[in-house]
C-alpha cells in the first residue's frame, strides 16, 4: 500500500492568531476565519495550535474545521478534541482546495475562548501518491460535550478493560489521529498510556500501542506526549469495531477521554 505522505511542500501559509469562541455551553459558536490559501495552490497538510484562555477553560471542548464562504462552510474535520487547555499542536495531511478559506468554530462544556493559529503547507504530490480527502470522527458526543471515557485498571502500568470507540467504522481508514482530554476539571497529575485496537470484544488487536498523554492539575492542562497523527501499514476496512484501553504510570485512576479520527484517501 502506498502511504500518502507527499514530498516537501512548496509554500507555507500562516494565519494570524484568532479567538474562536464557544459562547453557549454544548453549542457551536460562529465560524472564524483562520487563513485563505493561494488561488493557484491546494494544501496537503494543516497544522493547528490552540491555547484555551477563558477563566472557566478547564472543561471539555470540541472544534470543527471547515472551508467556504461565510454561511456556506463545509466541515473537513469535525469535533476535534481540544479541551482542558490542550497544550499540543495538531499536524495532519488533508487535501484542501486551492483558494479555500479555512475556518474554525468551537463548542465547550461551558462558555470559553480558544486562541487558534493555523498553518497550511501548500503543494501536493506529483509522484503518484495521494493526500487524504476525508476525516471521519469516532468516539465523540456532541451534547453534552464528551469523548469516550477510558478507565485504567487502578494498578500502575496495568491496562484496564477496553472501552468501545465505535461498533463499526463507516469508511476505510488508511491513517488515524488519537486525541485525548481530561475527564474532570479537578484531576490529579497523571500520565496515561493508551492503546487503540480493532476487533470484537475479547478479540482486540492493538494498532496503536502506548499513546502517551499527561494531565496536570494546576492549572488543568493536557500534554500529548506521542504524535497525535499515526500512519498505518494496512488499511482498516469499513465495518470494523474500534476500542481503547489505558494504564497509568503515575497519578490517579480517573478515566481519560479519547477520540479517534480516521483518514481516508
């Protein structure tokens, strides 16, 4: 299988830091422009940086990324987990048409603001490889804002039981992205190791082992310690169950919220 990593881009387009606002709990706010691509060049990678700034920001949050003119947006990436003052950046391949205006909108468990920066890497492969054109979200609850709660065993370095992310994928997955956030606004400083697996209950096969995430208490922050974007050596077909389990190597046995994003090209 050809993995869709393009050659180096020919241009970088960086937007300004903008305030993306979720003004009402569990409801998406207005779309905000992040950047506009050149009229003659599509983008093949997108990088997002988020900094949750509202005083009541220690809560779950989901962000949509879309393209199009105001009032006519098409969602490219739905319900990205960005809550609890996430301190990671997201970089992932995705075909975005030339000239497109890239926008974002936010929903939080409470009213909140997130400063967001976007950088697009312009230029697509000319060597026969392709760029993913579709992202499918699994494991997210839009209202009330939530992801899939994955609970450690309570014993250090021992994985807990699997929690189902989805009973059946709806499209083939050639790569995936793992995003996580705290499940409580008052966590104990904790380090998690998360496995992502496919297969029926009791017959899971791990495809992403030990995806590391750190949660801290004061202020509540989430620090991804493994790259969120994960290329896969084989395609996961549609109709496959996804599940997650985790362990801790320091901290408490509180659940961590996990979502998975499948890339199709």
